[in-house]
C-alpha cells in the first residue's frame, strides 16, 4: 500500500522544510523525506555552525582589544572545546524548533533515503517515492500529487585533492575539528574560503589563501574585493592570487606540502591542514532522476521560472538547480514552487533582488549589479560611496574600516546595486533589499531619515553621495 500525499519533499533542509510549512498553510497533506537531520546543511554543517564559530572568534578578538576601550583584562585564553559546545547547543536548540514546526504543521517526516520511481503499479506517472531505510526496515511507498526535490549540495573537491578528512578537509570536516591547527592553507578565495580564513586568523591560526583568479571574491564588486584583500592582509592573512595548485605535488607527512604555480613561478607551501573551498556540488545522484524525463546539466536540475522540471508535477529548488546557492534563496524558491502547485499567481524571483552576505571580519554584503556588470549591460552609471570612518557610531563601535557603495542608472536614477564592507553590513543590507524591491532611487533612500548615531547613517550618506551631496564627507 502506498500512502497518498498532496506533496512529498525530498530533503528537509532550509528550502525543504520551509516549503513544507507553506504547503501545510495551504491545506496540503505533506511529507518530508530526509536521510539525516531536519534543517539540512544550513543548520548542521553550514550557515549556523560556521556563524557560531565566527561569533566566538569575534568575541575572542574583541577581548584581546579590550585595552582600546579602557578596560584592563588579562590575556584571554581560548577554550576551543567550549566554542564547539556552544556551537552544538545552538544547533540543537534550532533543530528542536524545526521539529516542533513539523508537528505544528502536521507534516509527516520519514527518516530515510527517498528515491523517485518510474511508472509502476502505484501510478502511471513517475513520481512515486520509495523511502529506503539503513536498518533494513521495509521500504515505505509514498504516492504524491507533486514532488519537490530539495536535496541540497555538498562540498566540491578537485582531482588530486580528494578529502581524506585528516590533512585535506572539507568545510564539514573543519566544523568538526576538536582542536585548532597551528597553520592552514585554504584553497579558494570565495565566500566560504574568506569566512574560514577570517575566523581561523581571529583564532590565531596562521592562514594562507590560494586563489586561482586575479582577486578574491571575484563575483563581488571590484572595490569590495580590493578592500577585503587589504583588510585581511593587514590582519596577517597571506593572500596569493593567480595561484594554480599542482595536484601531483601534494605530500602528507605530519602536515601537508604542496606546490603552486603563481604567474609561472613555482612556490612551495606547507601547513598542518589544507581546507578545500572550491564551491559546492548538487546532490542529484541516486535519487531516481533516470526514472523520469527530468533534464540535468552539469550536475544541476533544469527547471522553468516556476521551478517545474520537464515532469510538470515534479519541482526542484535550492542548490540542486544552481544560481545563488544561499539558504534564503532556497526558502523563497520553495515558497514560490508550493504556491504555484496550489494554483496561485507567482511572481518570479529576480536575481538582482537577492542579497548576499559574507560573515567574515570585516563583513561584506551586496545586492544587484556591480559597477562593472552595470557598465557591461550598457548602463551609464552614477556611483555614490561613503566611508564608515566618517560615521560616529562606527568610531564608537571601534570598527571604522570599510564603506558603502551605491550604483545607479544616470538616465533613470534607478538603483542598480548596493555593495557594503564593514561592521554589521550583513544586517544593514536588508535596507538595500527593501529599496530594490520597492524600486527606490538613491534620492528616496537619502530622504528616509536614518537615526543618529547609528551605523545605518552610512547608507543615507552614500545615497546622497550619488549626486555629490553627502553631508559629512
């Protein structure tokens, strides 16, 4: 016998469980199939644990700087085991919260591996879900009207740098470290690599970043990338760009030794650990896609603007469809997909209206087009830029490096992009996100009264700076 559902979701991560809650609100009978823990990568191996560690690193560094604020303290002692215990306590609390939400929504959760079956005695269409259990329990058969694939992603690796979970680490491995290494080489200067570099450096680990592009954070505005590189270098992080790592040079013996080709010059780097941070790969293997007409390309599932695959009753969201692989994107995609299933009118998510955040020290955040992207699209741009050092609250706070940059269309005054680096910008980007959603102009942002003294004043000043009317600069 197969249990019937309006919707079965493969994957109980952020995208999957949020979609389940929205479906429940729309009176659907819903089930989630999750092979591990509800909350997925974001809660257990990504967003939350990494930010918990980053916060501990921030507090540790602030304590070492206490004298700057007139407070005399002994040299702080880092107890990394307690750092990890705090991280796990936060995860456990949030995990219990997600479980509670499933009960509240009367959402059935199957703790097993879900596989899509082709046409069978259960249904003439592909989409029946077989739930397989590791303990040998007989499979459950779920017969849904709709399927949502939200199986997420895993850390990518390069040939010759396969994870051995001892010397060569994934971000999952790094989160589980019981002790900190004395030194580490991070391969990849993207968002995850920069966050780990910042955190470990704040924990007083010797950090080297190897990036094969000509700058770190290559998808960010060039000025943000330059400022981040400058500030991380000032903290003591060794950043090497145009670095092509030679996989056949890797040696492991009480640490790792490897060679890097930097503009034709061969360098040798040694460290206790190597962290691979070269993107993520969608989890689409072994879930039964071969039993359907679903189209894939480069390990990603192809969908239309409503997240439907070629099998119109099977949807996919999140990291498995590419785009910006961010938890908040997966959540919104899940909501849109479910509403489309329910027959609602759904507005397409605009890629340039999605904020992205980097939780390093300093933080960075952005939304919309970079200045270079705007010019590539033939916009005639106006740019306003304002530094944190001219904002009183930043000086009070003790972190005055960085700036806010606003890119606008000279002909229409439309807001094209906002880019920030500095204290708490991952919170402040929400104002820019709302401005983009409401099609605000820089003038309208500047007309919005920003309270004094706050860090948010830098946004109002940057908006004024688009026309050269900034007050304090």
